[in-house]
C-alpha cells in the first residue's frame, strides 16, 4: 500500500472513530434524571419538573406508580436516580436493600386521606365511631388502593379499623393498583365512594370530598425522598430543587404539606 493510501486510510479511520464517539458523548450529556414517584405526586411533580427543565435545559423522566411497585423495581436494580415514596415503610424497605443513599433521605411532604364521591353525589357522612359507612356504600364498592401494599390503602384500612368501620366495608372493597387508579373508579362513576389522598381529590374535577378522616385515626402520612446509589450530579441538582422554595407552591397547590426545609 502506498504512503498516500495509508494516509487516507488512517484519516478515514480517525474520522469514523470520532463520528462514533460524538453521539455517545451527546447521549451522556443529555441523559435524563430518572425519578420513581408515588402516583399521588403526578400533578405537582410534573409541574416542578417542567420548571426545572426550563431553568437548566436538562430533562426529567418520572415513573409514577404505587410506592410498593416502585420499591420492588428498585430492589431489582431499576435505573432510577430518585425515589419519593408515599409512606415510610417502602422507603425503609429500599434502605434495607441498600439501594438508596441513606444520608440523602428526608421527609418531604405530608398529606391527609379523604372520602370522595362523584361530583354529583348527594352522599354525606361524618367519619367517626358509629357511622354507617356500609349503608352509604350500599350495593356499590368502596374504591381504595390495595390495603396490604399501596400506602393510601394501608392508611385507609388503618383509619377504618380505628373508627370501627372496617367490618362494614371489608367485603365491599374495589382494591386498585394505586391511589390514582382508585380515584379513577370514582371519577368515572364506577364506584360510589373512594378513599384517596386530599391531594388526589384536588386533581380531579369529577370528584368531591364528602369527609376527611381524622388525623388521629391513622399513622401520620409522610412522603420521604432519597437519592439512589446510582444518582449523578444532575439528579442531585433536581433533588435539591424538589425541596426548594421554588417547588413548594406546586406541592401546596395540590394539597400537600411541605415538610422539607424550604431553605434547601
């Protein structure tokens, strides 16, 4: 092979290598922050993500589901950067599995659980001992998150037991895979009543709150947040933003109580 041919071949190989490397570099630079978040956070977190993306030019992709399902995915090495659970139990679970940065764990939000009905319903009740919730449900179903795994369902069952109402509705439950799925059953008129978070009720104009469960009837509703052990610098930036004063109004608009330090 002549010198000229060898030179052309060398240059061509170098250009090809550079062409292959550039897309890889761009892909690394634009890798989105992956967030696993409880389904009830969707409205607020979508708005917060949009604001952060406008400010930074970086992207966020969020997977919303029941905290139980997300925790199990994290246990199976799912590629998430941030986890926001709707209760302490599932954050404790992933902490024991060593998939989160324990030092980053913080209580982010508080919430309440409420009894909702379709917007045109005339149902009324005071949630207290002696109430006849079973009669109010009638031949229909009480929509709830799965009471053994979905946080909203667990809180709902605890409250019903505390108030002595569980036996009235135990056989009338429509258990859904997430609190948003339970909300949808009521919103569509497929269930006359449902137990959801106060923040969920705010997000759907087709339902109305007919009663709020007393705070003392169930464990405190706390949403913890943590970085996973896979989190990079962009994830740390978004994590800080979610806890900041810029994010707080979006949470409060949806009915959450902000627990994290707003000075973050």
